[in-house]
């Protein structure tokens, strides 16, 4: 776990300390510290309870609260085996296919918008043309449109193609039962924010560098490949983490475009179904829930530094 | 021959490999096409270079945005004035249904409560924590732990909290942490919190606050650190201190960030969909607009009504859109 969150960039950090301290000092009291500790504990307990329950035998879960594990530790791993493989949830194959679907959806749905948005951001920042400001503006505005607005028409498009009058503009692809609609939907919905955030980074690359490359006769393609991509690696990484978490954790898009079958539906869809219908078997439901959060948690704790930096670059200005 | 669980697991691994193979195949295809285009187009410089670059770089993104967002947006508005197979014009009938139907009133009220209370609570708590945590030892640990729920899906978070609120034992006795706490405090027969309790909407919002407070705290803490030394120092020499210093110096200095955080948290709050669907399925008076819209459109196939609800949801966040645009305008002109 680590000191990563606090070591955000900058020297102004240390310079600002004395006076900022003055404000903090007025908040500083043992009571304040106690408050933070209490909140931290409150914020952690639910997850600990989930983990503890998922490791307990069925009979124990039915008989006593999870906190009794601290007094009488009796932990097993078989709940995980059951939910993954044995179909303890009334499905042959258990949660395993759904977990694979989550992964098979998340990786491409992270990469596609990342690459396309980086390209668009570069063009908007460094290949200035008439209307590029307006275009950037429109993309920015699309960021805040709730995606519920697009669901019905997009689903109709995926299942039936697009027609105007009697003419077919986009033919009907038979995409149902594949990942393609989910990838496409995630890519489309991620583009505005991705383009906006990456534009912030890419437009701040040193002008001299870009001009020197142009003078050397490099094409935009070469500049993008050999200058922009390497220099923007940190920004790309932070957005990739963000997008991966977003896609892995998504329910609405998956529910709409993947349906509920083990062919393509991710874990979130299955777990949401089970949470409604699975009153008695908490030891299994908690194991399933923990399986669904373990990969995001690993990504989060492993790459926290980049994730936080990306967030801050996007939202703290001046 | 009896099928053992080991064999089942074997075939599951096989299927998994095939699925992942498809997924990585798609990635390889995507990158391959890009490479070919870059290789072919990279030769063109000079007069042809610019238009070609604009087309290649912006083309895919603009096309996807048009097909995936802009056209659907317009089409949803169109659909909201038509009947369910969109063969007939209905005027504002779908809207008048949405605004007069008794059950929808509860839905609208819930949505409004979500959009106001959850973001304010998460941002406010985040601000208080940001002020307190930075002068503590082990602050990185506290920050990490409070920030952690952000990585958890709202479905996962809902199951975690359903477990806190609504656990039963084999005799249907409540054994959740909250019930145990209530019993410990002397409340002998605590209610089924999220199933019937009048405060159940707020109990659902707790999940959203739990997820988002860490984000607000981390961003606001960075903004507070970025306040120039001289500003606070000058105010202090003028005799300001304590809460006054906070209210008249700190808050105005981080106002922009505060609004950005509030906006971001509010956009995420639109995903209350996940929480409501997982915890109550929209029953017990907890339905929100996004879920009603989903169920009208995709469960009952009332496409017209579903579209009208989507438009209403859009109108509800329109002030946010407007504010963001004004803000960006300002930034662009000052740059």
C-alpha cells in the first residue's frame, strides 16, 4: 500500500507548506485526527466483512456474524471454487465464463478508445484547421450527455442497421452473441472524455519540439508515432487505468448490449442478477463479489500513482 | 462416465482461451489496420499531408461520435414523440404520461434527491477529510483506504452494503452489521432496512457516497496544496484565522476545483442505476429515472416512453452541460 497518493508532483508543495499549515492548524485537534481515523475504519469495514464472509463455511455464515472470525478463525477457500467452477449459482461453469467475459471486454474496450482519442487529440491540438476549435468544443460538450440518451437508437442500429426512406445506409450486421457491440459502445461513449483529457496533455507539449520536427520534414504520422506517443505515455497510462476500471465495473452498457448470457455478459451483470435472487447464500454471493473486485483492486493498488496523477491532471487547474 | 468438477473446469478453461483469443485477435486486427494506414499515409507530406492527416487522425473518432452519440441523441428526441414502433406521431403524449403518472412522480423525486444529496455529501465530506488528513502521520494510508472503494464496481459496492444492511440468518433473523449495531444500542427488533424502512433511499445513497468521497478528498487535497503561500500569509497578517481563513481564503481559492469535483461526482451519480438495480431492483420506493427508462425501453419495450424519460434525464443535467461549456469558454479566452 504505499506512500504513492501523497507524493504528487511539484515543488510548490513544500513552498506552500507554512501558510497552508496555518489553515490546517485551525482544524488540527485530536478530534480532527480521530474523525479521519473513524472514517477510514468505517470505509474499510464493509470490504473486510465481505472478504471475511467469503472465506467462511456456509454453516458459520448462517449462525454468526463475520466478526467472530477474529475470535475463532475458521477459514476455507472452497466457496471460491464453488462459485468459479461448480455452478453453485445454478449455472454450469459457475462464474468463470463471466469473469473471462469481463476480461475479454475490458482489454479491447480500453485500447480502442485510447488510441483513437490520442489521434484525435493530436490532430485537434497540432494540426490546426478551420473549425478545429468548434469540433473540440462539440466533443467536450458530448462528455456530459448521459449515455441513457443513446442506448435505444444504438441498440436498434446494432440489431437492424440504419435506413433512410427505403435506402440502407448501414447494413444489418449479425453481431448479437459477440463482444463487438459492447466494445463499440464503450469506445463511442469513452471518446469525448478521453479526447478531452489527452488533448490537455498533448497540447502542452513544447512547441519548439513540434516545429523542429516539421522543419526536419517529418510527417504528422511520424511526429505522432515518434514524439507524441512516447512523451504522452504517462497520460496514456493513467487514462488506460481509468477506462479499464470503468469498463470492468460497468453494468448499464453491458446489460444493454451483451444481454445476460454466459456467452458475452460480464461479471457485473451476473452478480447484479444474483444479488436480487440469492437471499440465503451469502458465503457464495460474497465470494462472487470479491472475485469481481479483486482485479480492479490489484490494478488500483499497483498503479495508484498513475491513476491519481491522471485524475489530478484532468481536474485540478491553476 | 460421471462428469467431475475437474473435467468441467477443463472445458471452462478451453472456452476461456477461445474467448480471450477472440478478444486479442480483435486488438491485433485493429492495430494492424492502423499500422498499414500509418505506413501508407506516412509517405505523403507537403500539400497532401495536412488534409490526409486530418482525415486519418480525426476521421474514426468523429465517425464513431456521430454514429454512437450525435445521431442517437437526435433520434431519441424523435422517438420520444412517436409510438413504440415509431410508426405514428403522438405529440407530447409520452411526456404527459411521464409527468402525470403517479408512480413516475416518486421516480422523479428520487432522482432529484440522488442528484442533490449524494454529490453534496461526497464533496463536503471529501473537503473536510482533505483539510484534516494532510497534517496527519500515515496520511497516505488513510487516503489509500478511503480512496479504495473508487476501484470497486457499483455492483460490488452494492453487494457489500446489502450485506451490511440486509443479512439474514437461517431463521430470517437480521444479522447484518447495522442491525447488530442497532440491537447493541438497545433497538430490539430493527427493521428490514432497505426493504421497508422509510429512509431506504438514503441508505442506498450511502453506497454512492462511500464510493466517491475518496475521489473528492484526493482532488481537493491537491487543490489546497496548490494555494500560493503568499495568499494565505497575507490574510493571516490581516488577522484572519481559523474558520474565517478557511471560508474567505481557502474556499474561494479552490472554488473552481470544488465545482469540477461536484460536477464529476454528479455525473457518476447518474449511475445510481447500478446501485438501485442491485440492491432493491427499484422496488420499495427506490426507483430512479435511469432504471425506469431502462425498464420501459428494454423490458416492457415501450420505446416511446423510454425515450421521453431519457430526454427528461438529459434536461435534468442540462444545467451541468451549460455550466461546463461556459467554463471551457472562459478558460479558452484566458489562455
